[in-house]
């Protein structure tokens, strides 16, 4: 187990180094940040001094080494757009994105898994066919269109829910949460449904296909031959084995929800890191863009590491392979 974790940590470090290099190289060739920071009447000597202060004229290996050292310490410099520390800008907005992603993932799992199980057990039922139709709509419609339709129905026509913002939040140390206020819960419903709809349909279709495959397996036939009830066969044997590949998809989708919440946050003016990243792209704010990509890369690496460890714990075949490798 320890050797397995060490190998994954080494791989994670190499991946993060590659992500850092890509983020650094990509955004250091996108425009000139100094031009965006100064005015038209700024003297040339002040521009030269600013370039020296920012270090934008240093050789690339030096800039990349400085970037990696600072990133390990959580330092990403100052924003070119607001001159605020980038780390503080991200930490101030990160709770909003994480809470939105958490609720979206809960909705996707709580709705997608039961729908997938039902449609897998009763594939020819009219309700199953209706679920498959809904899943096609959820996959086909773009996220921004779903968000606009939800705003039109529930915010404009019915007036039940707010169309933008996060509502009232409560500060708990460095964390700001909307889960302790009614307006915060109302504000998160529409963006969470918008963000989680695609993941919900994906999980539903995955669980359905896995259930159909597992129900045809020999050990399910043997379980029925032993006289087990349908409840025991479906939920004690079939569903348990169906959820093994769902663990991987769920982990990857959680990272995707966090990374690709940009569109949803833009539609609902949700004050998260996705909206911050979009604003930084428009202003060519290189430190914020680089820090965002490194943060997303780190989240994906940590989630994949957790999924790999969970797989190692759940699946005894991997432990057996690890023992054989250690013996050799």
C-alpha cells in the first residue's frame, strides 16, 4: 500500500511539473502585460522599470524556475489587472466554486444513479424510455442555453429563485459559505442544476449500461439459481459491482465540474474562480491565468490520486498484483 502511494505521488509530482510548464509557457506568450498596465502617456523609463520589477524580460528558464518555486509556496505574484495578490484573489473566490460544484455533484449522483439503476433493471419500461430521452436532451443542449432557460422559467416568469449572485454569505474564518442562509440556498439551486445536468445524464447512462452488462454475468445467474430474492440480486450483487467503474467517472467528473464551471458562473454571475479566470483572460492577466491552471491541475491530480487509492482498497485484484510485484 505504501509503495503504491509513493509511486502515485511521484507520478503526481511529474504531472504537476508538466502542467506548470504548460501554463507558464502558454501564457507568457500571450500579449504583453506591461502594455495593459500602463497608460498611453507613461514615460519610457517608468515602463522599463516596471518590466524589470515584474521580471518579464528575464530569460525563460529563470522565469520558469522562479514560477515553480513561488507556486510551491502558494505565491503567484500580483494581478496585472488589480495589483492584488493572486493567491488571495483565488482563495476569496474558491469557496463559491467549491460549494457550487459540491451541490452539482450531489444532484448528479442522487438523481443519476437511481435513474440508471431503474432504466437498467427495466429497460423496456415507458419511464425508462422517458429517462433516456431526457438524458439525450441533457447531453445535447449547451450549458449556457440550459442556464438561460432556467433563468427564464424560474426567475423571470415564476419569480421563485434569483437569477444571479450568490445571496447572503457567512464568514467562517477564511471560508465564506452560503449554506447558512436562505438566500444562499436559493441562489445555488439554478446554477447547481445547470452545472450538474450533463454529469447527471452521463452517470445515468453509465450506470444503466453497467447494470445491463452485469445482469447478464454468470454469477448473477448463479445467485438467482440459489434462490436469492430479486432485491438481494439487484442491490447486493449487481449494483455493488456496477458502482466500481462509477467511482472513476465520479472522480473525473468532479474535477470537470470544478474546472469547467466557467460558463455556468458567467451565466449566473456567480463569484467563483471560473468567472475570475474569464475576466483575467479578457484582461490578459497572466499571473491569475497561470495560477488558475495550476490549481485545476492540482485538483485533478489529487482527485485521481484519491480514486486510485480507493480503487486499491476496494478491488482485491489490485492488491494481489501489488503483492506479486513486491515479491518479484
